[in-house]
C-alpha cells in the first residue's frame, strides 16, 4: 500500500441539504474546518444555509438541476478553495463517477473510492466478490441470468419461493417474489423491463426467498491505510415499503457471538473491495440464526446516530479524519456498545392519508430535549417543507441504559414534540409505542406493512368534509387512548390542543 499523505482540510463543501447538511456542519465546526453548502432556490432559507460558514446557490428546486449537478458542484469546490466534498446520503453519495470526478479535479471525496462504489453498486458483481471472500450470501445465481430457461432451471434447484432482483438495483426497486414456477415467466419479463426502465440495465439475478427475516446491518469504517473495523449492528426491520421508519441498536436478537460473526463478515466484505470511509453492510437475519449479505451502502446512512449513541463515537468526525488521511486509532479497536438507542424518522407525511406527503410551512416547532434525547433536525419553526425532496424533516434519537428506558424516553420525547402547520408521522410512533409486539421487539421486515394493511396501527379512515380539526383531535385522542392503555399516565394537562390554546390566550389582546 502506498504511503498516504496526511493533510488538514481548511474548508469542506457539503453537496447535500436538510438535516444531514446540518449534521455535517456540526462535525466540521468541532474540527475547526469551514463548512460551505450548496442550496437550491427551495432551500434559500434552510437551517443548513443559516448555519453554514458559506452558502452558494446551485440552481432551481428540482434535484436534477441542483443537488445532482456533479460538474457544477465540483467546479464550485475548486472555485471556493474547498479541500473536499461531503456528499451526505442520497443525491451524489453513491455515484462512482462523482467520486472519480472529485479525484480527477484534485478535490477530496469524503467517501470510498470510485472502484469500491462501483463494485458494490453492481449487485451481481458484489455477490461474486462476497462469495470469493467467504461472506455468506443467499443461495442463488452466480451472475446475471442468461435467459428464462436459466432462471427456470435455477429456481427449480433452489426451490420456491425465489426472488428476482435487478443487478443495478438496490433498496427494493425492480424486485419480484416468485411463489411458484407458473409465475416465473411473467415475473422474469416484468423484472427485466422494470430494471431496464429504472436503471438502464436490464440484468437480473435470482435468489432463494428468505421468509420473514430481520434486516440487520453492520456499520464499518475503513481508513486509507488498510484498517477496517466493525462498530456493531443496527436493527432496521421496521420499514414501510422499503422506507425505514424506526432503527435501533443493539438488535435484541443478536448475541455477542453472532455480533462477532456478522462483524467479521462485514469487515471481510469491505476488505474485498478495498473499502475506505464509512459504509454499511446489510444482512438478512433468518429465524434460524443464519445471516446473508444483501448489499453494501457505500455512504453515511440516515440511521448512523443510533450507532453513535451506543458507541460514543462521532461517525462524521471519523469520516473527515479518514479522508484527511489519518489512521483509525485505538478507540476503534474492539468497540463495545453501551445501553440502547432508538431513532424514529419524522416525515412530513400524513399517516391517515396513505402517508401522502404533507408539504407546507412549519408554523410552530418544539423539539424535545432532556436526558437521553437527541434530535437531528433540518428545520426550525417557520421552515417551509418543499415538495421537491425527501419528506424527512428530523430524526429523533433516544438513548437509555436498556431498551425499556429508551422506549420510555421515546414516549416522553414524543409528548414534548410539537410540529404544527404540517402533518407528520408522529401518530404512527405513538401507535407503535402502544403495540405489545413492538415493545417486545417481535417483528420482521414485513411486520409494519402487515400491521398497517390490517389497520392495527392507525385509526379508521378520516371522513371527508370540513371536520378536519375535530377529527384531528379525535385521532390524537385515539392514539393517546392506545398509549395510555399500555402505559397509564395522566395526560390531560399536556394535550396538544391545550398548548395551542394557551399560546393563543397569551397572544390575544382581549386578555390583556
Ligand atoms: C430479499 C428478501 C428475502 N429474500 N432477498 C429488500 C430491499 C433489498 N435491499 C433487498 N430486499 C430483500 N431481499 C431474499 N433473498 C427480502 C427483502 C426485503 C423485502 C422484500 C419484500 C418486501 C419487503 C422487504 C423489506 C425488506 C427486505
């Protein structure tokens, strides 16, 4: 391995927005590095823009004309004298060409090499590399399927059900579950067509379908000197249509022995592609205790704070130090975790209207504070939630000495939280907290979709017409009634309506 030159960044450009841009600014400030952000017209008054040392308009609201403009962003970095670019998550974070472009232009990329991103971006190549490295994968095809006959032959030998996946896919796009041979031809055709349309690459592969597994992922860090470490797992089984809703660490089903084995597999996976910086290996964990590598996310993830809370490490600071060429120090050896952390993703969406996006102005915002509570927010009271981007507005992360304490703190934090002016998925979290299976951590990757489909986590359909405020109150009451059934507490004095009424009364001139 060639000697890596260590250098100190003086300025870093953040090619992202929202809560993650704010999160990265915090790490930069702690390292005394200037933080610059790009912003679209929709984000002119964003929290990240307000907090950054420098902010540069990059274009109109659509991502394709702003946050995805690789050349313009690298040009800007060069022009303003930024030493490196942090891509955050989403947008350009997993584009091998962008990592390559930064390299070519002499700008640091705070993430892995283009080669590592590309190797993991192709799911068939990743599978082949994992098999060669001894990392367990789900039994299935060696590479892309040549034709339907090959699919039929392989499926028959694996046994049904099987799952077809796009080689260029990930995160659930272009997948087809095939329960029996009679469904295979149609599924093969539509999977290829969807893969071709979505990714410009219609290669698909096939695996045995693992029934009712958990999604457990391992956080890794690799430095530029060849050291790779595992920071333990995150349990991310609570997803709605491939969108994570709740994440926690540690997983209640991962024993110390399993943690060692999964950690070793994740480290081997990273080594197999020459991985550096922060990355995450996703595994399916079957009820049998067998685990299988699914894919590697070659970026910082949304849910990184739960790992930070249980390890006491700052992953964004670690990313910056790694990119500066610093070796991972002894604090990263055999990292042990303490206590339990849970993150809920606060989305601007309406859980009573099929989770439709709920854009608009946040009229009032009170973020929870106090022992064991962290919130990573990209907004303030008065912020406008745009339709152009992901509806994630903030993450609420709680820590407790054990899962029970974390759950109690989550309940208390959700009580403190007020978001007015837009709808959020907070009622879903309240319903979850009232659910015994959730409280016992008895779930798998399909559990949330199953419960929502069965109507067990949300009240009945809201009616049409002008009864919205009354129905909102009724819904609030319903969610609370569910909660109080599990956890009897007096709540009347902290109703959301009371808070609003008190503020109105205090403001009203007729009362003075
Ligand atoms: C699977 C699987 C079961 N068996 N692969 C979903 C996203 C992508 N990362 C891979 N995914 C899955 N791959 C095998 N061999 C289950 C999932 C999966 C899933 C599948 C259908 C519906 C919801 C799901 C949620 C999480 C994971």
